[in-house]
C-alpha cells in the first residue's frame, strides 16, 4: 500500500500534492521514515520525513529539529537542515521534515576531497569552537538548550544553567538516574554512587575556575554538541543533492562543554587515532590536559546510565565501574 502524504507536511513544506510523492525509506527504532519527491517548475526537491505517534514523538522531533539547525547554522555542510516539525493533520502523530540525505550515493565512498573539502575532525572542531548564541532573556551564553531533546528515547531537561558542573550534575547525571529508576526499578547502590559522583567528582573535575578552555585559559564556553555522536550517526553522503560530505544526523544537541561529545564516542570505539590527532590540532584539549581522560570517562558515565535506563542489563555494571574508579581517585576531594 502506497503511503499518503499528510496535509500538514504538504503545508509546512509548501508542496503541491499533485506533483509530490512519498515512499518508505530507511528505518528508525522510534519512527516511520520516508522520502518525499516533489517537482516544481521542472525542479526536483527531495525531503526526508520522520513520523511518530504520541507525545513522546512530538518532544523528540521538536528537539531534533532544533538540534539539526543548531549544528547546521554553525557548520552548514555537517548535517541536513530541518525545515519543519509539528502535528500531523490526520491521526495523533507528529512529523519532522529535513533535507534528504543520500548515504548511498556511488561517490559517497570516494576518498577524494569534495564539497567543502573538510574532514569530520575539522568540521567537529569548528562546531566545538563556535560559541553558542545568547539565549533570549539572558545577557550571556548559558549551558542548556532552548527545548528538551531526546537521547535515544530519554527526554533530557535542558533548562539553562550558568555553571557547566551544575548542568552536568543535575540535568544529565541526576536526570538520567531518575529515568533509570523509573524504568528499571529503585537501586540504592546506583543512586548512592551517582550522588557521590555529583557531589565530589563533578565539582572536582568540572568546577568553575578549575576547568579551563584550551589555549585561551579562560572559562569553558558553551558550544553546540551533537550529543549522540557515534559511528551509527555519522556517514558520507549528499545533502539535498549537493556534493558528498562527511555528515552527521540524529542529533541530540545541547549548548555544552565540547569534550562532552567524546563520552559517547569513546564508549562505542570513536573514530580512530588519526581523527583525534587532527581534531586536537584544530581544537586542543582543555586544561587541565592531564585530566582529559577522567573528564571523558565522567561524560561516558552519562551514556552508560542512559543505556541502562533504556535497555537494562550490563550497562549498569559499566556505569558502576566508572563511578567506583572516579570516586577512588577523586572521592576524597574537598
């Protein structure tokens, strides 16, 4: 059965139903995914659309829409632009409509520099070197994001905070622990360890005045992070029929500490030593450099807790081991 294009999508994209078609494309664990092809005045336009049901999909798509555009605004060739999101006209669902990203282009496997000519490391370093905008109603950049986002199916509280340590401790570690206990049941040991880490390790490693930005030596400046950057959310492809580029997708952005990005990257194997070396050439490790691996392990902790919240099982053990190690090293810090 050929899927029909919801009128709300046609309206949001200003498309004519008579010259527009929709086909199933790709896959997602949380949504139905489609390719839209439309012709206007002899020109073909391609879009990628996700559709989902319930309040959760509405929150997820609103967050992804803002996430993609925050990344796209800083480094346009790094990810698709999102054009619209909202409620479907038929049924109780929501949608997200973005540039069509063709990851199967024959030239996508070419190693030749094309398009922007920038590597993934260069693009990510540029993203992480671009200060976040000042939110409405504030006088300086803040840690957080204008809307909630979802990492997997976990809704994240992105309420603005001036302190990165406070944001990471409360809005990420405590927030995901509450989610884990809601999904997997109360866990006294896990809760105690998280509270110790938030109370002792987070201020010790991430505290204002201690964590300093790279070569500048000043405080950490909020930047856009993808938030869920592992190999499954990266590829080489053509955005909207353009040249082949290094691209990312399925973003869960925040205005955060740039090194937070490495937590999920390290957890799932990263992008290799040459990537790291090139990235640090453009975006050096923050100070104190000697604590970089411990900071990244602290950021990796969030993703172990989030995977435990979503899937249960062995991810709890990974989280506990990280916390025990960090508390052994920093637990007596005043």
